[in-house]
């Protein structure tokens, strides 16, 4: 049996907890004398010792754990994990049965009832992300649930927490038949090369699926496309398949070039017809202005924070300035796909950034479409941070 410790919730947190807010903040509970072990079961009570919820202890960013149940009779055991994972998988039946998509999120943390845990599916392979030592201690329960379902080639994992002591260099393999990487997955008929054995990045961000599709189907045809912060060039591939005249992918990471070539190649596209530039995006903007390069479609999807030799970029602070650069190299009537995964601000503020940048550049604009997380990235309504993705497709018009 796991150790269960009782924590008393401060009065000012009780209401939101009762409403379903899943994260246990350090300040939400009375100070603890000895820190519980990672993975300990925590029983949350009010000042009259009345049961509120039960969860697990696991340090992750600002939290010390996650609520898993509001039922006093429900224990934190394999049955609970099995129920949550089966429920999540049932919700994704449409994806499992899809003919043209076989890469998607099966379990999305607190959105599916277990904060700190995500599970992705890549053409028969499961990839588990563990965000704390605490949730990692439930590994057997999670594996058991996946084993009951069976029918997979292999399970891989990423430990996204600090491992104390020596960290055994491994290839993240857990069980099954080792894959030969890259494996090729399908997404709305687009192919992507994916690595599950090569560090934190797999080669594709599954949450942008709908955006890639709309770029291919609606915005790319005949266009000269610039994809900034291009990573493995997934948006460029979508644009090329949608009939773009040419794509230019810009990223400062050197591995970006072979990985982008690979993504074009697995789709039968001649990568020589496209440009792949290894450069700081901010330098590229200057270069493009100097050369008077203009694009019909510019995709901008920066990381929330980035530090390069020359500067640090923070989306919450620097997004408007980034957009002014983008506008400066976008043709009149051109389209900008502006995206951010920064959880610290919402869509309203993001649209404010767009307005600010357009005013500064004296252009008028129309937001043609907007996207948030796709349906497999289930979110928890009480925990708005989990709804992090914001994408606006904007058309700009220069005022003559
Ligand atoms: N848009 C991509 C994902 C971007 S991930 C996609 O949908 O697949 C963020 C990328 O930004 C990383 O590949 C990182 O190398 C790159 N990056 C970070 N700072 C940069 C900078 N200043 N200039 C160019 N690339 C940068």
C-alpha cells in the first residue's frame, strides 16, 4: 500500500478545489513539516477534517501534486488509472479508426484526469511523458492499463523531470518490440518521420494538426511561403503539399536542415525546390528586408522562451515586436499564421498583441480564422493554463 498523508487545504482554496481545479499549489495547503515522498497519496481535507479530494504528491513547476478523485471511497490504485486511461482511449476512437491519421494524443494530463501524465500514439507506438518523479512512481499502473488494451508494437517514455543521482543513458524504450526510427506516421494523409528514441523532441508537435491541414487545404496554393521557427519543417511540408510555389524554412538549430529534408522526402517532395535556412529568425528578417524579399504567407510559431547568443525572446513580452518584423516582409493582402503555445496569456491578450503590431506598422487586418487545441488535447475547464495553444490566421492590408 502507498503511504497516504493528510493535508489541510487553506480556506481560500476550498471553493476552487471543489469546483474541480486539479493542481495542488504549495500555498493551497497548511505548511508541511516533512516533505512527503514523491508519489505519496495525499488526502485533502478542510479545517474540520472533512474529506475534499485525493491525489498524489509530485513536484512539478508551481504545484506539489494533482487531484485524482473527489470521491472518498475511490482509492489511488491501478483500477483508477485503468478507468481514466480507458475513458480517454474511448474518446479517441475516431482517431484510432481514422484511415489517414495515426498520430495523436491519447491521454492529455489533467484534461483526462491525471495531471503530470501524457500519452501519445504514433502508428502503433505509445510514448508516455512523465512530468514528475511522483507520477513516474505509478508507471506499473499505467503500463498495466496499456497492456490490457494490448495491440501495440512498443512503449517508449520521456522523463521530463530532474532525476537525482545518475541518470542512465538509455533510448527511452520501455517494452514491446523496439522500433526502427524514424517511424513514418500519417496525419491527414501527410507523412512525418518521428523519432521516439532521440531526446525530448519527436520531430512533430501533434497539437498543430488542424493548422497544418488548413494551411495545406486553404492558404498555400501558389504562394511564396516563409516558415519561421520551422523546427523539422512540418508547416513547410503542409504548404508544399497544398501547392505552394516555394517554401523557405528558417530555424537556428543545425539539425533542423537534415530533419526538414527528411520530412520533405518522406512525402515525395523534391527538397531542392525549397529553401532551408539555418539562421536566427531575427537576423533573417533583416536579411529579407535588405534583399527586399516579400512573402504571401508567413508562419510564425516561436517557442515561449528562447535564448540565443544574441538575445532572449519571451512570447509574453516580445510577440508584438516579432509580429512587426513579420508584417514588414509580408506582401499586401498577405496572410500571417501567428501561433503561440505560451500558457501565461489567453486568446484575448494574443489578439491584443496582433492589434498592437498592426497599428504600429500602419496596416489594417482581418482575423480570418482562429484555432486552439485539437480535440485529442482534452483540456480541463477549471484549469485554463491547460488550454495553451492560440493560433490566428490574419490577412493584412497596407493603407495606401
Ligand atoms: N513551428 C514548429 C515548432 C517550433 S519549435 C512546428 O510546428 O513544427 C521552436 C523552434 O524554434 C526550435 O526548432 C528552435 O530551434 C527554434 N528557435 C528558437 N529560437 C530561434 C531563433 N531566434 N531563430 C530561429 N529559430 C529559433
